[in-house]
C-alpha cells in the first residue's frame, strides 16, 4: 500500500494552520472619536470647522472592511467613507454634494517625506505606540506637506494584509508597522487647520454587513 506523502503533509499542517488563523483576535466593532480643531485660517473658527467637517467620528471595522462616519454636534451624518478590502476600493459620500464617489486607493500619488517611530506614550491610562509621518501630494506643484501623528492601541489588533493593496496615503504603511488601530491621532494641514481625534468609547461587537454596504452609505 502506497502512502501519498502530500496527504500526510496536508493532514499534519492543517491543524497548525487552523490554529494560527484563530490565534490573533482581530478587533471587530467600532471606535468613537471626539474631534477638536484648531483653525489656521483668518475668519474661520474652530466651531465652524466642526460644523463643516464633523464633531464626532465613528470608525467601524469588520474583516478589514472599514467605515468612517462623521457627525455634527447634533449627530447629523455629514460624511461617510467606506473601504472594502476585497475590491480595494474607497467610497465617499458627503452631505455637501449628496453623491457617492469611488476612489482607487492603489494609485501612489503621495511622496512620504518623513516616517519615524515615536516614543510610547500614555493616554487615558493606556500605553500607546506612536508614528509620525509627513506626506506631500504629487498631483500639485509645490503642494503643502501634511503631517500625521498616530498613537496606536495594541489591543485593537488589525491584519496589515487588509490594506496591503493601498499604495496611497498613510494608512497602509502605518497599519503594516503597528498591526493595530489608532486610539488618538492628529492631522495637520499647515495654513488651514489641524484636527485631533481622541477615542472616547471602544465597542467590541459583531457588526452587520450593512454598515459597509455602499448602497446604504447614507445610513
């Protein structure tokens, strides 16, 4: 009786592979962020930016699919962004144009001018790991660089392969480095404004797929 070595190898490695896939408890649920602004524009206040850009953001994630919903102070939805990992597509809806726009994140249209690890810090009693990076658009001549400061909470585990297709922007590289989601971060647009996103609530729960459906993006 001949024994196929390939079958033995499959049977031997299958339990190990199955265990490895479930060994990491990737975060599924939502993170609620409070957004605060500092305006660098004359005649534009932080309160006006809050009404225009949002006072709160709810970030939801499930199996790599993400949703960012921005609300004003009265909890009216003003903008929503969805990323679908399988198709590697971004979708964006805004109350200001009332239409859904598809964006291809695979394009590499930003130069990374600076990328460095920051010393660990403690926020709300949590030890967070930091990254600082500066990006500049390739599409605009003499474009103003934009800086990002992120502090990641290691318990909010993420699989960097979810965004491995992304060549554009900051999230792909940051996620690959930290393998988790941000608890606190700051975006600075010099000459315009800066925005700080501070987590106020973490909800670890199973999410319905409708959260990431593009045809339900306004819900």
